[in-house]
C-alpha cells in the first residue's frame, strides 16, 4: 500500500514539475498542450464515427434476441433491455457532443 502511494505521489509531483518547466520554457502555451488538444479532438471524432455502427449492432442484436426467443420471457426482456440501453447510450453520446459544441461556440 505504501509503495503504491509513493509511486502515485512521485508521479504526481513529477507531472506538476514538468508542467511548470514547460510553461516557463515556452512562455505562453506549450506545444504539448496543443498536441494533446488535437489528440482529444481526434479521439472525439473517432468515438462519434464508431458510435453509430456500434448502436446499430446492439439494436440488431436485441432484435434478434427478441425474434429468436421462441417465447422465452427472459430472453424477450433481455432483448428489450439491450435495445433500450443501446438507444439511450447513443442518444447520450450525441447529446454530449451537442453540449460540447455549444460550449465551444460560447467560449470562442
């Protein structure tokens, strides 16, 4: 336990020192920040591109579970849960993207 705490504190302090050194040496915004920002934008675009097919596969799986349940109530309920959960998750991802875009427009 103490070893994990020591490693965490050491890495945290090292990260803080690294940030202060990079801010002082670049005078304004370090190149690392813009690189990280671009990386997060790329990851966000990938997630949005992957979300639509993933939701379609999940809905299709739920439909097939309902269709091939052969009257088993538990499989029908599970299929409905899969469909409902995937649609809510996809709507949540789209809503977060909409909110982040609105915040970005307000900030800039």
